[in-house]
């Protein structure tokens, strides 16, 4: 079991409307840049198209980074990230 502050947290932005897919894909590029600039622990990002009018973009941060990243980037929601392995 990982120490509490080392847990991976998936923070999520929701995009809605006819341009949601393109917006989500574009926002992911900004998250990748942010990870490099801020030297975050993980470089996990992605996007998912949930419907024609709802897409999400996400990034994974270490729990100890969560407060600072949340204050800067204002994600809509979050969840504990579990590796697929």
C-alpha cells in the first residue's frame, strides 16, 4: 500500500458542447506543458470522449502536489487514480 501522500490523484476537467472533443484534446497539450514547467512527479495525462457533446481531459498528480495544482488549474473534480497493472 502506498503512503497516503504518495497516492496518485486523477484531476479532471469536463468540456461540453459541440466543440468539447477538440477543446479536451487541446487542453491536454497545456497540461503536458504545465507538468514540465512545474516539474511534477508524474507525466500522466489524457482525454476521453464520453459522447458527441461531452469530453474530459485529465492529469495525474501526487497527492502532496494536489493542493497547489488545484489552486492554479481549477479542475472540476478528482478521483484516486489506480494503475492498470
